[in-house]
C-alpha cells in the first residue's frame, strides 16, 4: 500500500523502518529541526535522519491547517497514513485524506494513558504491565477505534529510555500486522470504553524534583520515569545532583527522610517517607553520571548527611 508516515522522535524510527520494508512510503512527515545544546545548533529529528539515509522524501510543515498541507497530502494519494509519535494534532480534513484513514501506534493499553506521556506515566504510577495499541485516528485525543493491542511487562529496572525501545520494536511489528489486515479487508476496529480512560500530560522539568518524604517506591519510579528527561534531581550540601539509577530497600529507617543511613560501594542508602532508597548511579553538577562506587572515590558522603528537595 502507498503510505505517508508521520513521526518525529527515536520511538518512531523502528515503525517507520518496518513499514518501509514492505510498503511504499512516499514521504515522511516530521516536526521541524530544533536547536539543541549550548550552541543551539539545529538538529534533525531521528526519523528525518533515517528517512534521508534511505531515500525517502521528508516534509516538515510548520502549518497544517491552512489547506496547503492537505493539498500536498492528497497529491501523495495514500491508501493509508501511518503515525507514531508525530507530536502534533491533526484535524478532520487531513484525517479524511487517505482511503483507509490513519493508523497510529500508541504506546499504552488504551484507553489507559491517553495523551502525551504514556510511557513515563506508566512507570510513574508503578504499572507492572503496559503495551501497544494500534488505533485509527479520529479528532479526539487517542480516542479512536483499536485494531490491535498487545501487552508488555514493565521490568523493575526499566526506564523511559529502555521501555521506549521495547515498545517501539513491538509497535513496529504490530503496525505492519495492522496494515496487512487493512489491506486484506480483515481488520476489526473496536471502540474504546471512555469510562475506563485515564489521561496523561506533558511532563515539565520540575517533575523530576525528588521529595524525600514520599515512599521509596514512588521515588524509585520517578527516577526511572525521568530518565533520560528531565532526570530526577535533589540537593546535597547546597549542590544539585541528578539520580540516574536507584533501587528500593524495604527496610524502615528511624530517621528523617533524606538522611543518609548507609554508605557503601554498592549503594548509598537514604531514608524516605516509607522504606529506603539505594542510590546506584549519580551525577554531580557539570560532571558525567557515575556508578556510586566511582563517585565515592572523589566525593565524601557520610551517614547522617541530608539530601534535600530542589
């Protein structure tokens, strides 16, 4: 089938590659290049890099609803449009262009975790299982009918980075399966139960701030969800540190939350509102992230020291 693929971040690369391996991708639509780093140099989205390496034309519209983009899309004559993490809302006139509509890869078990941060939110909320839903886009926020859905367990050490990679691979396979079903005329679209819907929001930098009076499990989930962005943050000795990897110790500590209770090369233990948190990988200001054993070679941390919230 002829398709135009919509997608921007790394999460969308595997689905794009899978679709391109067995269907005609006439173009990739992604968001514009963005400034990045201290030099604010323009950086191309990962999907654009992949598409250009494989000879697929790339379109990066700044406006979608003035009629120009819709006309361009019609000229592509897509049988179906495919989408994974494009990052912009498409209105009905655009959704109506392809013969079979838009098939979207959504990394959650819809209707749970509709919205912009389903992977981070699943980890934050301590979900043990997530998955991928292939749905037909409508004008709502992830409210369209579902054609395929598969589950995926969330490991206790999964971060947003590792879970995104797993869900991207799963979504790539499922999107190809969904396209085959649409092409064969065997696809079945099941309406979502809106009464079961939950919603996510775009996370901000402040969502990485650690509050030590929270349970250790909650803080651990925050550290996992906030990696690679915005990264969990806390203060020690007046300096801001980032925590990259932690573990939960199911032992109570008879001391104030944030207090260091043990220091060892296998972890620095910190009291929380319920249980203790073992810090395994930490990043000092202006430095690279380090295993705690290496960090302790150049930084003195002692029992009784106090981690604070930002």
